[in-house]
C-alpha cells in the first residue's frame, strides 16, 4: 500500500476525539437506561420454569394480584352503607305550610282531611325522603342499607323502607281515604309539601369508605428466607406466579433505596463502557482509517446510541413492545456506507447494550442477532426499492422463524404458544422499509453517498450532464469513456465501480466554461492555445479544475464528487506548456506553481483509478498507430510516471491494483481501437498478380 505515515499531532488528535466520543456515548446511554435491579426472569402460568432453582434470600410477603384486590374493593364498595343526615326541620316547615294554607279546610272535601293529610305527610317524613336521582341510583340494589344519622344516633335502614320525592307522592295518594278525594286533592299541589329530609353526608361516607378500602391486606401469606420458590422444570401455577411476582416486586423495592441507585448506575456504566471499549478496540485494530473520517466514526457511534435510547424510553414508559423497533436498519446503513464486518460488530454491540434494558434478554439477543445477520447478508448495496423490500421480507420471516423455534424448545406444543409477538415482527418489517428514505437523511447528516444517489447523479438526462454534452460534446464523450474504463478497473480490484463511474462523468465539467480551448472539442480545428503565452495557456487549462468546483458548488454536487474534480490531475503539471516555456526561456528561473494543478493528489483508490484512466484515455487519442505494443507501452509509461511522481502516495492503492489497472486499460484500449493482426506479405513469384496489397488488416 502506497501512503505516508501519520504525524504525531494527528494521531493524538484522533485519540482524544475517539475518547471523547466514547465517553459521551457511554454517558448518554447510561443516563437513559432504566434502573432495573435484581434478577429478571421470564415466566408464564402453565409454562415450565427455565432457570435454576430459585431460593428466597429474604422474607417477603406474597402480594395479591391487582385483579384480586380490585374484586375485594368492589365487594366492599357494594356492601358499604352510605351516611345520610336526617333533617327534622323539613317536616315541621312543610306541614306547617300545609296546615297554615288550609286552616279553613280544603275546598270540596270535609274539614277533617287537613289533619288526615298532615298525618300522612308526617308518616312519610318519618320514613325518610330522598332526592329522586339519589334514590334511583341507590335503589338498584333492593337489599341496600343506608345509615341515617339523627342527632347523635345512627340507624341502619333498608332503602326499600324509604321514599323518593316521587314515590312519596305516589304513596300519599295510594291511601284509600285520600284516593277517594283524589280529584279534589290534586288541585292542592300536595307535591309542593314533599321535600327531601335525608341529605347525603359526602365527607363522612367517603372517609368511612376510604378507611375500609385501606384496610384491605395487600398480601396473603409470607415466604421466609431460605425457602425454595421454584426449581428448574417445575410448572408455574397461579400461586407460584404470584410468589415470583412478589419476589421481583420486593427486590425492586429494596434496590430502590438511596444506596442501591448509585450501585445500579455504576454497574450499567461499567457494562456499557466495556462494550463500547471493545467496539472501539475492534476499530483500532481492523478499521483505523475510520478514525480519520469524522463522518464514519460519528455515524457508527450514533447508530450504537440511538436504539438503546429508544429501547430505554419504551421500557420506562411501557410503550408497545421493543420488538417493533427495526434494529436491522443500523447494520443495513453501516453495511451500505462502510463494510459488512463493521456492520455486524456494531450490531452485536448495540443489541447487547439494549439487552441491559429489556426483561427477556436471551430471547431478545437471539432474535435481533438473526435479524441483523439476515439484513447484512441480503443487502449488499441499496440501489433499488425492491432490494430493501426483499430484505424486510427476509428479516420478518427470519425473526418469526427463530422466535417460533425458541417457543418450540420451551413449550413443546404449538397449541399453547403465545402468537401475539408475531404482529410486532410484521410491524418491524414494515418499519424496516423506511431504510430507503432514511438513507437520504444519513447522507445529508454524515456526508456519505449511496448507490441510489450515485445512480441518480449518473443519469445523463440530468441538467448538468445534458449541458456538458451540448456545450462540450468531446469532453462529454471523453468522460463517458473514462467512466467505463475506471468502472471496469474498480470491478477487477474490488473498488466502488458506481462511485468512480459517476465521478468520471463530472470530473471535467470545468471545461464547459472554455470548451474550445481543449482538443477533444476542437473537431480538428486550430488550437487557440498555440497562439497564447505559455503561462496564460497553462492557467486556462489548470482553471478547468477550479471552474469545475464552482460549477459543482452551484449544482450542489456531493463532496465525494467534488473530490474527483480536485484530484483527477493531483498536483501534477501541465507538462506540454511547462516544457515549452522552459525551452523558450532556458536562462530564466521558472515558477513551477504557474504550471501546477492545485490538487490535492488522490487519497482514495477510486480517485487513483480515475487519474490513471483519465490520463491514459486522453493520451491514447494522440497515438499515430494503434498496436498492442504501442498501447501497452503508452499505458505502462504513463502510469509508471504517475507512481514515480508520487501521485498515489496518499492513496490506499496497492502495486497489485496498479498492475491490474494497467492490464485492464491495455485490453480495453486494444478493443476500442481495434488492433488486429496484419496479413503476411505475399512473396513475388513468376506469373503472380503484380502489386499485391500491402499491410491490409483482417476483417
């Protein structure tokens, strides 16, 4: 590999940066992790206990279930006798009003009816009269009792022995003597003298009911320290289920003490820090180059952080199921933008951290590892919508399959299995489809470029490329040929073919400003640079790099495409004008910078490939004769000179890659320019046809 060593300043800067990222990642994750302390088990009624023998380490009560407590509360509430205050003043006032109004008798009836009605009203008030709505509500249970408070005494009375204002009026007219004069008495509006004398004592009733409800015991038994709760393989019944729930509840209560919280946080910090340190060690050993790219290292740690945060929030707020989260999106993005080994390592780290927050860790880890592996294997390059759909389908099927296998191992019966989890796996697969639009967010946030974007950029109908083909058709054809040559080299050496092809299409867009000054656009006409001073001519040629960057900025091309524009000539010289100037001014010192491209030199394999393909394709046009030897010599000479000039010293391209590139360029140029074997010359003999054709080619 051809590259320079690293400066000590750059090394320590990267160390400090990676350390800071690690500390921030650990701190953020630990801050959001739920403070679940003590053992966490999975168990269900009717299922076998999957763990070892469980012994109580302390005394704890066997708490009742919420359903049992609710039933007891409802039973007490139903049997509760509410308090009503008896108001004797109501009877006196209403009877006094009645007798005062009819002291001279009731028209149409005998005088003794006033005393009779007053007596009947007295009887109704003595039984008790309530508001009609209250009476209707409480009388649904005919056996209901209420407590009537009269002074300092309280008596239990059945609701059926009382009246509402309406039933009291009906009771009054059900009396045979009063019913006989009903028509005349109805004109008296006797309902005006029937008012509630029983008033609900809300404060006393609620206080009494609250005391009774608070007296319900929350536990129904005790488990003593050292007592066996359950052993491996035993079936969890209703009682054991309550005991296990009580054990977890008591454990959580005990560990919620002030002294336990710092211990829990310390354990979580140590756990997360260990995993993050192991992941960072992997990067240090096998992917050192990622530390040189802020975008790469940032995306990796963000991906590892974001899903543990989502899991922690869902667990803390009891929202749905964590299985609905599309964890496989993280390895998909890392695989597409970086590599598959790093994708798997990051996924394992992320899943193990998430497992610290969930309850069923074994099941969670297995299911998510399978989902991540399927995603990495099935999606090598995300360039079409169909690919992400296929991956989502495979991940859904894989997670359902592995969960079904885990259930079979635990339940041994399909009929007793819990099928509610499969809906979350399906929802997970649907959410995984959002990887396609989210890829644009990742690109814009971290500065990556995907094959989807590259394919869109390489569409020759895009405005910029269409303008290039119209303004500088020769340059456009040159760019297309360079792209084809570079893509074939990239395929041979395992580089990114689509990236280098797209970069090649845009590498010379700066020539659109002055297309007539470049030979490929002159159509065999005069070259205006020949009549210009060498320095001015060199500046025009060099300017196509800076002009290209301005155009790229105008059209918002991605940074990686701009890098191809900057590096396709590196820091090389415009040798034709440089040598011509030196020959014309042999005694003058030459300012090399006037003839030197701004650079930088290529720093990726794809940029190095483009430089080789661009130089060779342009030079091949000037060959006078296209033969195997001439093409091979040209390719070797140009690329060897680039290596000697140190253009590839910052690029991670190997000598083997360069050798493969030479062979590909030679073979392709031979095919493009149709180098063929010539016919042998016919020896002159007597009686042969004179002047045989010389040097005719096959085909």
